[in-house]
C-alpha cells in the first residue's frame, strides 16, 4: 500500500513559547512541521497554549524520553542555559536538538 507522504506531519518540541518560538513554529507549519508542545521557563506561559500546543516547564520533560527539539529564544544567555539542560538530559546537539535563532 502506498503512503501519501504529502499528508505526513513531523512533530517537534519548540523550546521557547515567546514571540521568537511562535514565529518560527508558524513558519515551519508551512513545511509540514507541527509543534507537539512548547517548553518555556516563564511560569506565566506554562500551562497555557502556543500555536494550539501545550506549554510545559523543563521540569515536566520526562527523563529518558527524547523528542526532536528546535530551540528558538531571544533572551540573552538563554541558549547556554538550554544547552546545559538538554546536555544534562543526554540530548545531542545537532542530532536531537538545534538552535534556530
């Protein structure tokens, strides 16, 4: 049976539910890439939704469960903090996560 690849959707986690992350998510949606969820450290965003996907805190990420992640944050110093968090969880930069901005 043939699979209609035009209907396949890739799901990723976006780290950053602010303007930068939401803008990138919106742009990638045109390419068939959807946000499974967003990760954010801002307690005002956690528990809400962004682009129709839930926003969770880093603490809510389950240990041992890896998802492909796109990190899109504009705050100074955030990249180093995210890299440290994901590295501590065993993620490999460039293979399981990348920084888009």
